[in-house]
């Protein structure tokens, strides 16, 4: 892609030249190694509330960042000015920082054998789908979505607003060990948060659609109606007595459990020993029916990438097999700190899929509620009560009390608590109602037992 991508001011060829110039200046100053990245982004965001326009914002930004190594001393600097003078000043700033920084035995570029080859770096993943839409058209989509929410039921009396976001970017990265790669990507979204009220009872919920390709976004009316239905279902919520029962996490929230596992098995937490899953490679963390796979090559995937933030190739793999930890999430730096090899995860995980070998095709949400039997179905979590050192987990929650495998009534003002180690080991079932949230695909997840603090 040497031409200028649609909607941008700079071409791939211009970015590649900026990278080459930056690395050449680094070498001339005396750097033993260097890495650079140049990027440009542009977008449009609009929001409406109760049928009126609230905001219309356009964003456009660009950046050039460079990391300079003098042996195992490292310095970095960045600029939004692409002029030759600014480029040289930025490289000089990074070089000067490196000169006065202490040596770090783990610092350095990735090993050459781990870097993506030119062919691997150009792997086509279909990530760029610009949306040719102006502010007026975006506002009309938002208005249609919010209007559909209001039209669902007269008890929808208010709104926290509806927004449309249109974003696209492209970048090129390179280093002095021969790696050069980059690509364009896009992400577009639509969201709405209606408010329902009846006889003094007021509840709020929301829904959204987010895709790389605008043609794949859910219809505005569908998003609005579903958000309204979720909100209405929360009316007449009750408090419940403190108890210890099975808990079913809605798929959108189950993605947070998977995210907690990733955090606990990622490089920084591992080498600092600030995780309850330190030294867990090869150990049984989940029940034997649980698998977690990763595929960075999914076309249009939210977390697809041919290489990580350091230029290391990405590859499909089993993260968890039969409940056992098969691999961590490591950058080159964290891998060296642990005496291991990078897994290509500078920048995070890539399209994870959480599955159970016990899941049947008919295990939809109704079937999962029957498996729950009597307990709590959680649809909202609040707060950040997760201690990754101990695994202790405590979050404000709302959802539905379930009796006899059927929703009995909505509940609110409760806290759910447990320990992540026990929770992960206590995954009793995973539904067939898989949902993709960002780079994680997971269905509803049933945990055998958790403490519920209520009345």
C-alpha cells in the first residue's frame, strides 16, 4: 500500500522514508540499535440526547516515536512534527536519555529470528474499511437509534445519549535489525443508553455495535430496541439476602474474566511476581474441559495483527489446553526477565476464544439458566475490585435472581466476591451463546459458587 490511504495526508512510502531517516540519524549519533514508529489517525464522533445534537467532534493526529539503544541503555522520545529538524531533535533527545539511563540486562530489540519477515508483515487481514460518512449522516444514524429506544415502550422516558464513532489509522514501524512493516485499520461503533422509569423506579442500561467494516454494524433500530429491552427488564429490581450460590456471567461480562486471566499470565505481572498465577506454565488452572485458543489471523478481527508492537511475528496457538496453561503473554523484554522467549505479545493478546469441551450446540442462554438452577445471573459489574497478587475478587453487581432455571426478578445493590483462582477452577459450564467483545470471544460462563453480599 504505497499510495495514501483514503482520508489521510501521508502515504505508506512517506512513512517508510521517515522510518529510514530516523534509524539513519540514530546510527549516525552512535546508537547500537534503534526502533521507530510513525502513525496517523483521523475520525469523527457525534452524540445526541433526547433528539438533540450534543457534540460533533473531528480528530486528526500524527506521531513519530523513536527508541534508541546504547548497548543495554534505552531512551525514547516522540514528536508530532515530521520535519527534518524535528526528527533530528527527537532522535537526539532519545539518544541523550539513553546516555544517562542505567543499563538494563533485559533491554534491547527482539532477536532477529523472532521478527516478522517481509512476507509475514504483509499478511492480508482485511482490517481497513473506511466509512465515507459526514457529520450530518452520522447524526441521523444516532437519532434513529435513540428514537427506536424511545419507541420501544413509553416507560423509556430519558436517555444518557447515543453516539456514533468513525475511526481509522495507519502506521509503519521499523528497526535497525531489518524489520519494516505497517498497515491501515479502522473501527466504527454505535452505542445508546436509554433510561426507564415507572412510579419512582429508574433504571439504565445500554447496548452497542462495533465493527471494522461499517457495513457489518447492527442496524441503528436494532441497537436501540435491544438497549431499551435490557433497560426495561431491570425495572422493579430488588435487593437479596447475603448468600453463597452459583453465578452465571453474561457473555459480555465473562470477557472480563478472560481478561483477568490474560492480565495474570502476562509478562509484567509474572516477572514482578505480582500475580496469583506466577510460575503457572504447565499447571492446571481451569477444569479439564476448558480450552483457550488464540488466532491473530482472523480477517477483520478486532485484535488481528501480522506482528506485535515490536515487529515480532504473531502465530495461532493454544493458550490453555484441557485446563492447563500452555503459554504466557510475553514481549521481548518480559521474556528476557523470565528467561523465556517472546510470544509476540508486546501490545496484548490477539483474538482469544474461550471454549468448553462440554458445550452442546443447544446451550443457549435459556439452557445456561437451567444449568444455573438457583442463583445469580450477572449482567452488570461495577468497580475495579480485583487484586491480581492474591486473586481476591469483589465487584458491585446487578442482574437477575434465578429460581428453577428461570429468571424470577431483577436484583441490584449487591456485591459478588470470590477468589479468581477458585473461580477459574470452578467454571462449571460455558454456553453456546458466544459473543465477541474486542479481541475476546466467549459465551456465558457458569461459576460453581460465589459469595453474594446483599441485605
